[in-house]
C-alpha cells in the first residue's frame, strides 16, 4: 500500500490521478492533498479520502476548509500557504508525490518532494524549466525517483531502456521526437490569429486541460516548454530534440536509436495513461482508458511546425540553447502574457511579442541556487508587465 500526495488535487491532473487511485484501493491510499484556493472541491476530496494533511495556497481558503473539517470531525490537519504545500510534498506518510501545481508556484513543493526522496510524478514542467539543474541534482542526492507525467515525456520514458535514471541519456539514443497536436489554430489563416478569443484558445481539439495550459498549446509554447523539460529529463541538448505536429494525438512521442530503429508510444489522448504508468511503474496497472482503435482512426499524419505563425516554439528553443536563467525568464513572461490574454488585456499574437521583448532585455546568468532562478522569474514578470503597459499605451 503506497501513500500518495497530490499537489494540485482540484485541477485536471489531480482529478485524473484520483480517478486512477480509486480503481486500486488495494495499492494506493491518499495521504495528503493540496490545491490553490478551491476549498469546496478539496473538502469533497477530504471527505472521500480522509487524508492526514490538506493544504491551500491562501489563508482565507484554508480557514474555510479548516472550519468544515472540524465541523465534520475529519482526521485531516489543514495547512496554508507555501509552507503548507511544502509540508504536503514532504509528508512522511507519502511514497509518491504527484506534482501538478501549475506554474512557478509548484517549484518549491516539487523540490521539497525530491529532497525528501519521494517518487516525484512530475506534471509541473515549470520546475524543470525554471530550475532544472537544481531538481535533477536534488533527485540524485536524495535517491528520489523522477517519473514524467506529460504525455510526451512519459512516452519517451516508456520508449527508453529501463532502468533509465532521469538526467542521463542512455547509450544508443540518437534523437528524441516530441509530437504536438498543433492546437486549435493549426489551419487557421494567419490574419485571424490576432482576433482569437480566450474561449476559442482554450477549446483544444483533443485534450481536456486547464485554461492556461490550453492557451500554451494553442501558441505552441507548451511544446517549447516541453522541449526544455526534455533536455533536463533525458540529458540531451536541444539540437537532439525535434518537434513534429501530429494532429491525431495518438503517437505521443518517439525515440530514434543509433541503429535506425524508432520506438513510439501510442494511445488514446487521455492523461490517465501516463498517470497510471507512473503510479504503478515498473508494473502496468489499469487506468480506465479505452483501447486504441487504429482502424477507426484510419491514418496518422505528421507536419513541420509553422514557426512564423507560432513563434513561441522558436523562442523556447532559443532559450534552451541560451541556458541558465533564460528558460526561467521565458516561462515567467509567458505566464504574465497568457494571464493578460485570458483577462482580455492582450490579443493572441501579443503573447509572443511580450515574451520576445522580455528575452531581448534579459541578462542570462547560470542557475547556481534557487534564489537565482526565482530572481530571474521575478524580474521577467516585472518586465512583462511593463511590456504590456507599453502595448496598451501604443494602442490607446
């Protein structure tokens, strides 16, 4: 019986993780849960799973949850803020930690789980994008296990010879191919992109995801962040990673070997597959995902991504090549720009313009400590807000 903690239990990845856990009551128990501020949904989860710990990012939400937990007589201790998230990540009763808090907010809790020697099921790509060297080193120092949850990286992991410790490239690997759906605007006329609404951008054709990651998929920034993440996970440079557009989202990624063999992982676009693989690894367990019907799909297509219309992927690759704090600045600027787009303050094509403006100003430094990465993150957020102000002023 393995204790599981979920950072981001009320989000899409968290809900899918709980769905898989429900199918295996003899294997897993929920030891701790954490979320941003959705205290109502977290209360429902506390009632069902009765974890030892529950944490919310804000004191107000935590106070509401604690009042209900006490009223119902649940055995759950409620914590608040970043310290609460870190406590959930390092909880002694947990063996596995699903790191699914979106954005840079998940960085410290993910590092805490790695430092505590847990099996870290990594869905928070920003932890590697912002502080990849620190996370990989923490895993190596503590003896923790790192298993990727993103469907693409999980697919690569499944195609590698086992065991394959994260951060080192196995012998014989020539190239890693990450697949991208192309998002909802793959065929949209270029002139239409400036008029894209948030509702259109979050309507992904294949995957059900949160709003921010759906916008990242529409701009191809999600694939750019995954490229940076793959460099750290698999110990390769960006020149050995190729991105191809695969509209069906059936081939989740591929690994090419020195002998010319190409291994691919296929499956229906359902996050429960990589979640179940990571929870059960090295065994395979039931996920609830339907069997893949290749006859019904009919054909599998592959295309080169259009970097003119979707420059975020180019910006991400350039950041990977620059290294140091460049990916942290890229990620922070993207978070600010996407939030502004979702709030109606920026148009869709303004997202890469804001990011490019920030990167042009950024002085790249090596990430020697967490404080360096966080300082770059804070600087880039401020620079992105200033860029937004300049754009608003120019339009008025």
